[in-house]
C-alpha cells in the first residue's frame, strides 16, 4: 500500500512526464490540477528535487520539471523517500534479525518484500504512462 505522500509524489512525477517539453510547471498549478493541498505538494516536490529527480527554477515562468528522462526513473525511486520499500527496518517479530541470524518469519518476509519491490524497481515512469518521452529538455518553452 502506498503512503499518501508516496502517491502524491508519483502523481506529480507522472504529470511532469506528461507535460515534458512544455516548460516548468509551478507547484501551485500542479496542486490544483491534481487536487493536492498546495503546501503539502510543495514539500513533496522539494524532496524529489533533493533526491535528484526534479529540477526547479524560480520566478515568472518557473516551476518544476523532470531532471531525468521518464524512461530512467523507476517507480521505486520516486516512492523511496516517502516510505519503506525494502526489507530494512524492524523485525516482524519485534527482535533483531538478519540473513545470518534470521527470525522465524525472516526468509518468507524477505521473499514477499522482494516480490513486491521487483515490479516497482523494474517499472519506469514512462512504462506507467505507456509511452516513452523523448527527453527532459524543453522543445516548446513558454
């Protein structure tokens, strides 16, 4: 299950991929179009920028755009800053465990987590949109 912030991040990245080549999108415009609280989305976008997925520009005509081609952005990379995707974290049974000292649930839980993570790692933003955007550069600036 995706966290709310993870879902907002994915929606924003998908919107930016769809609008690729049409200039940067202001956070407020994106929030309005996606129906996401503006302040919440702005913080999410800034985190994605810190992670190297987005670039931003200030001032009139400023906003956010993808820093990489949509074909180079795995869904897992968009979601990772906002939720635990891997097998790290607390043991399901409350103790400490790892592959060398596994708990009773460790092996099966690791397999389930890997099965869930695999599709997110191998599916790109472009795959979700069912197309391959050309590049991250603007062809038609505003």
